[in-house]
């Protein structure tokens, strides 16, 4: 039959021994040490139940974590974090984790992770000319379910939302757009005794009409730029201390496309997959010759400077005329440069043309959290709250119509240097030319950059363009099969 | 029976190494070969489809491939003998015994402590055509500035110089170890017999250093066929494709253009090229040894 006390103790201890995993000898239960062990076992039991409860019920309330592949360059991640913080404050159930990469590496990492069908990628920063390339290869999930046609047309400027479309589907939402200006170092112009072009300066307040007047009537030609740059370049004992002219994103397609566009020349045929006769057309040959002469004949631009380095040459007073993106306005203001902003030049026999398009945001096709990702895109790109935080921080030309209306009405944007946005608005409406629409944009961009680098380093422009056109057509042929 | 049992034990003891060889060497080669037979289909939203040898036939029709192949061969024809020769010279110098030799050995070892990316960036700064140290030095002796890495005629040889600066001291260690294995008495006996320095080198040092030399030559060849970092960091395959080696072209195809089938086909061609070169080197050395 057994001892009843033992039986009672046994029944009390049974769950504890199961939980603790140790059987406690019943004969020693009456000592203080036993009581301690007894209490400890209760604690273990309590902890285990609490942990299990947290696992079962707590996870139901855990936030959804979205992973966003985006840029790590300069001020970008810092400003993105501000938008993320604002979004998370409104949506505590969604957290955004940034996977940031430098500009050059971002595209390569997207290729690797998307090819591997990585489910940990929810949001992707898409350079706008790559929308077609990513869509055709199944990297992006369409956003049609989250954005109606009416909303799309009412939210963003036409050029931006159109650039996010592929095959009738809305694939990526515009985060911002971009424009190009000519920045002039006024001190270097004064020192050289040269009259600078008419532009936006700290001495005046302007209206949109005045800005439009400057852009329409006082825009310099590339020929005028070269004449001034020759006088501004200072060389002593074979070493150049001040360069007359420099491009921001040296040899990149985004930066240099305006040269061919100004002469009415396109890089690829209407099908987006023909280079011969376009990439090496007479217009592009003239543009390439002019680009090569900057470095080799006139020697007014420095060689071997990367796009990362070139803005610091202007902010350090080593370059007198700088053609680059509007995001440089804040950088140069902060550096204390005495500068003015003028419209981007054009060729005398051509027409004004400026670069445009920037970053869009898309949802990875492999994402397990597409509705949550769409919610974030709505906030960042289509809501006043998110887009304003982004614009205030990063300062890139907005793609949202509401923000442009705000800019036009705000007196702050009629004084220097914020009045540059008025000029950006003018360029976006009158001179902006989007980059070529081709599913082989990655190849086009890479071959364009290496060709322009070759030309910069002294290769004959005709030889370089002919070789590049032939190479491109080999790649394009794969997309025609 | 005893033989069978001992063979089993040998295989058992070798099995961890064999498993590692299969997992880390043979399996990647097999998947590369398989992958090179597939291509991304634009018509099927980027899905990989079997295309047989199409990636290879496309490659052989592509002028960029032949240009890259020629650059790779040209680079290796120069860099491998050069690195082994300099490594041998350094090893012979490091093997000398005189006062202060420790300082020279330290100098030889310095490049070993610098990683390839850091070395590439340092050399890029030094070879900058606008404000680099190299041009400042050659200007001092009245020679005009050189373009170095931005010239299609000089860029490849600059990369050869940078890779040799870094690589020679590494290969020197193996040859130095080989030199230390040669008994000193052989040199003393040869000296007593009236053999000069050159005679001692060709009759004692070179024959007895054959095995370490073969190892260094083969490993160095394999490493240089896959040389990638200086091209990636310094020239991006340019100017005018003059440094666009097969390895860089494969990287670009796979990770920049997203064409993994072409990239894997390029890697397979590169693998065959390395195997063929190493086989020739083996054969030449074995014949000499037999003679």
C-alpha cells in the first residue's frame, strides 16, 4: 500500500519532477535544503510556463520586420532613417530594417539576392531606368493592387509615374526625381575677371517667371562654357591648381546623356535593343569628341577623378564650373562656397536638354510581407508626411505633385539657394529627357561608362563609339531571342 | 586480405579530406558546369531554362570573349615567369648569411602584411597621373608624366607590377624554405672543386629546388589566372578592355549584367585553361626530371 505521506508528496512533486527533469528523493523532503529545491522547482515551472506563453501569444503581437535594400552613400541612409522613424511611429506593428550598400555595389547585390530568390528582401530601391530590366526578369511584384490608376495620376508628376510602369503594370513608385544645374564659383570668376552667366544668386529674390526668363534667354552654350573654362584653368609648372570645368558623375550615362540629347541624338533605337547607328551616330560622335577634348585637347577638366571625388573639387575651390545634380546645392551651401546656380548648358546648334529620373521603390516578388511593404511605400512616396520628411532631409527634387505645389507657394523657395527648385521645376517641364527604355539597361550603362572613360583617357571617340555599338548589339541580341 | 584491410583503413583515414574535396571542390565545379547549360529566359519572367551549349556558342562568337582571353593569356605569359624569377632572386638573397640580413628579410616581407585591396588603393594613389608620387619622381629626372592606369598601353603592365610587388614576397617564402633544405656541404664541396657561382646555381641549387619551384609555379599560375581585385578596384577592365581578364568578365556578366549562364560558361573556360596550363607545366618539369 505504501506510506500515505509519501503518496501525497509524490503527487505534489510529480509535475515538478517532470518540469525540472530531476527526480527528487522523497525520503529527504523534510530538510530546509529540500524546501529550497522545492521552491526552486516552482520557480522553474513558472519560468517555463511564462516563456512558453510568450512564445505562443507574444509572437502573435510581434512587429513585422521589412528588409529594404537601399543606398549607403553620403546623407542617404541618415535621411531614410528619419522617414522610417516617422513611419514606425504611425505603424508600431511594422519595423523597417535597412540593408544598405554603396551605389556601385547596390545593383550587384540586388542581382545576387534576387537571383537567389532571397525571401528576406521586401523593398528594393530601383534606379528608374532599371524598372524594365527588373520587371522583365521577375524581380518586382506589381503594385497595381495597392495604387489605383487615378491615385497614381493624381499623386506623381507624369514623367515619374510613367517611368515606374512596365507592360501596363505599376512596378515601382517614385521616391523622388532629379534635375541638373550648372554651379559657378563666383570668387574664381571674379579673380579671373570673367562675367559669370546669369543665374540664381544670394543677392536676389526671384519668382518662377524670372527663373523661367533666365532659363529661356540666358542659358549658356557648351561653347561658352569651354571659352570661360580655358580662362579659369590655372596651371603652373605643369600642375593644375584650378580646373575650369568638371562634371559631377563623370562618365556616367545619367550625367552625359544631356550632351547627345542636346544634339537630338539618342543612344539606342526605338526598340531599345539597337545600338549600331544610334550609339555611334554623328550627334553622339560630336558629343563624345567634345567630352574627350575637355580632358585631352583643352585640358580644362581633371582626369582620373571619380564621381565620388568630383563634388569635393568644387566645394574645395578647385573647380570653377561644375555641372551636377540638385542634391549638391545643400552640400555647397554647407561648405561655404560663394556660388550661383545657372541652367544646364546646351550645344549652340542644338536644344537645351537636362537629365532627370531618380530612385523608385519596388516590392520584391519573393517578399512574404507585400501588403506591409506597400503600406510603407504609400507613406514614403505618396503621403504628405513621409514625402515631406524625405524632401526636407535629402533635398532631392520631389516626384509628388502636392510637394511641388507647396514649393511654388512657399516664399522660402524664392530665395537663394532654395530657389534652385524653381529652376528644377522649369527643367523638369521643358528640357528633361528620361534615360533610354531598354531591358538591357545594365549592359548599356556599363558599356557607356567604360566607353566614356576610354574617351576621357584619350581613345579616339569614333573608334570607342564604334567598338561599343558593336559590343552592345551582341548583348542586345540575347534579348531579341 | 591484409592488403584489402589496410586499403580500407587508408580510405577511412583519407575520408575526411576526400569529403572536403568533394564538397568544396568537385561539387562547385559540377554545379558550375550544370549552371553554364542554363540561361535566364526573358519570355518566362527571368526563369532559368536549359539551353544546352548555347552559352558556349554565344561566347565563342563574342569578340569581347576573345579579347578577354587574349588579355588573360598575355598577362599570365608575363606575370608567372616574372613572379617566380623575382621570388627566386629574393629567396637566394634572403638565404645569404651576413650582418644585417634580418633587415633585408624584413623589407622583403613587408608586402606580405598588406592585403591586395589595400595594396591596390595605395598603388592607385601613387600612380595617379595628376598628383601621384610616381610621376613626381619621374618628373624630377626630367621625364614627362606618364598616364599609367589610364593608358591602354600601360594599365596591364601596371597591374603586373602591383601583383608582382605583392606576390613575389609570398612565393619567396616557399623557395626560401626549399633553399634551406639544400645541404651546405654540397656548396662547400663544389667550391673546393672550383665551381663558380653560376655553375653552383645550375648544378646544385636549381636541380634540388625543382620541387618547390614546381609547386610555386603551378600555384602562382592558378592564382594569377584568377587575378581579379586590382582590375576591380583600379581599372574596371579598362581602358579599352586592356585589363578585362576572363575572371573580371565573368564577374561582370554574373553580377553586373545578371547573366549567370554566361558567367558560369566563362568560369568553365577559365578552369579548362588553368588545367591545360598546369598540365603542360607538370609535363615539362617531369620530362626535365626524367632526363
